[in-house]
């Protein structure tokens, strides 16, 4: 099986309980990022309509949890909650990171305060972007290269925790998704 066929099959085989349920229920397209394969798929009607390779993740790899400065890409099911069309990375789609599960762990382990925990939880309950400046980190999203080297992008993971694709790909993504689109990172 060729690499792209594998990624398309993997996107179609993600267990439904892991997928963004609101996207599934409403038949809305979503993004699926496969960190180990360095690929991003645009999923519509249960099919990988478009696969982007290479995709870079944080230089610290990927994990379920992260802290500011660790350069780790968080795994999970997120929502695109804001857009910066003037980003130094060409176009930036911010995620609703940290999630309640990250806040729970952060409070339990003493990484964030009870006030920060409450702020994160209130933001999620209100459908807002959670605070981006806690020790859990923030400003995690999907962006282009914005003048960075395509060669380095093709060879290694280089971000501070975000997902990055080349500029033509982020431009195309910008036409396909909007605030509220779900993204699943595994």
C-alpha cells in the first residue's frame, strides 16, 4: 500500500468515538493530522478528499499534554477558534487549546492555578477561546511557512507546537475551513 493510500485509509478508519462528534453529526468536513506520518487530511463525507505532505509538528514531538516552552504539539480533538490572516506564517488558524482535560491535569499537577483553571473552563463553557498565556502554553494552531525554508520544512519538525504546511496548502485550507471547523490530531 502506498503512503498516501495508507493515510487515506487511516483517516477513514479513525474510530468514530475519537472523531469530532459535532462534525460527524452534522456531516461537516474536518481536518485529521497524523503526526507520526507528518500528514494532514481534509475529510469530507467520511473520505480523505485531500492529503497534505509534509506537515511539520513541534520540534519536541507530539503528546497528549504540553507545557509552554516544550515545543510539543498536543494531541486531541480541537476546534479552529480564531484566524489571523496577517500572521507572520502567512495564515494562522488558532485552536481552542488548552482543552478542559489539559486544564484538569494542569491544576492537578500544580502547573496552573485554580483561577487559571476556572478561566479555561469558563471559556470552553461559553464557546470562547481559552486563555493562551498560562503555563500550559497557547497560541497553538495550523499555519503556513511564511517565508521559512521549504527544504527544512520537508526534512524535520520545526514548530513550537503548531502544525505547519506549505503556503499553497494553507491558502487552499483557508478556502475550505473556517472558525468552528474541527481538527483531530493523533
